[in-house]
C-alpha cells in the first residue's frame, strides 16, 4: 500500500505495474524451474494456458485488487469527507468524518496486524497441504512454480483476513457516526446522499472482487468446456463471502440513515397531525382562517409522506443495478484472454 503512496505514476499505472510484478514473478519462476510452463499445445497447435498458470493469473489479480482496493478505500473517505461532515452537521461529527481520510486509527492497527499474521499462517498452511496432498518433497516443490505460491500465498491470505477486519471497522465507524452525530433535516435530505455513494462504492469494490474470484471457474485447458466443475465447491463460497461483504457495507451505510429519516418523518407527521387536530373543529365551524391553515397542513402532510426514506438517488440505484452484471466479466475476459494468448503464441485467429 505504501507502493501507491510513493509512486508518481498515478493509481492505474501503479496498479498495472504491481500486477506485472506479481504475475511476472510467476512467469520467471515457471520458466527457470522445473515448471510447469505457461502454455501447452493441442494436436492442432493451439496454445492453451496451463491450469496452474491460470490459477496464478487469477491469484495475481486478487492480490493486486486487494491491495488496490485498500488504497481506493482511503481515497474514497478523502473524497467524501467534506460532504460527510456537511451531512453530519455537528462539530464533533464533522471532525470525526474528516479524520476518516487519515487512514487506519492507531487503536485498530494491532487488530489489522493480527489478522494479517493469521492469514499469512493460513497461506503457509495451504502450501503444506499442497505438498502433502500431491506427494511432493519440499525441494521438488521449491524447484517448481510451488516457490511462487510459497512466496505469494502468505501475503494473499493475509490481505484477505485483513479485509475482514477492514469491513468490520468501516461498518462500525459509519454506524457510530450516524448514531451519534446525524440529525435529519427533512428539507436537506439531498445532503444524505453521501451515505448512498459511500455504501455503493464499497459494494462495488466487493462485487468486482467477486467477479475476479469467479475467474477460478474458467477452464483454460478445454475451450469447449468453459467452466471447471471441480473448482465449483471452492469458488462459490468465496464469491458468496465477497458479495455478502459488499452488501454488509452497503446496508451499514444505508439502513441506519433510513431508520433516522423514517423516524424524522414520523415525528414531523405527529407534529402536523397535532396542529391539524387543533384546526379541525374551527374549520368545521366555518372559520375561514382555520380552514385555510388546515388545507396548508394537509398539503404539507402529503409532502412529508412523499419524501424518500433511503439516502439514494435514481442514478445511484441504477448504477448498483448495473453492478449486478459484473460477474459476466470473467466469462468475457476469459474468452478474450485465451484468444489473445493463442494469437500471440501460435498465430491462431481471433
């Protein structure tokens, strides 16, 4: 993550460089050890990416995305801090909102480190399982692409466990800000759309990660068999966890605000109904001023009832609907990648 802070190239070029370094490490190890290599060739000369090379490709994407999303999360808070402070309104709430852009609080750093270490140990455990399950010896494993997995998987698992802590912290923080500092003004509901944007962007991040993980299901060794059925049991639970993480952050930002808006509407309606009850008898008795006031209260009651109770605009709702289509990206991406690889290696047609 410091790599992003130090890089003068901008977010996207830095992300691409990080991916190139991670997957480039696999390519280097695959071609300078006992393999297996990157490609295998069919009887017709078509180049197909080997299964292990495809898995390394997807893991490199997950690794890069996991680090990049941590950086985009920090930038999200920085971009929305001013609007979030304006929505909260109070001095303490505004200061807490602006502090979100400073990064991880010191009180959480130990939990982040602990989660990362637990994940790293799990990553090493994955390598031990691979050695025992496949009957490898440690020298044979290290003198193959197993070396790349041995190096990368502790960081990859560590980032995954760390992401769980990140979800918990962000959810708790946004709920605390809403609970302790948000006061709803029915005439300023547009300010609350910042919570919709925060929730949507958090959900988008996890939906993209779910789409990347779905790449595990692609079968690069059999063009006529798109999905690798044997990896279904491992992939679907992880994809489900990613989607649940995104929805959890989305509801953490939206549902507490929804409850406050609904409570503010009900309190305002109770006040209007009390005023209408006072005017009703006078209006029915023929008091013109009371009748006019009662009509005004009726219009105001309708206006309050029609106010939306969720801090989302039509544009935010539309974008979230489109994010549901993100899982189709792996299918399209796999087709394009395989054909480009075949074109580059063997000169096959697209």
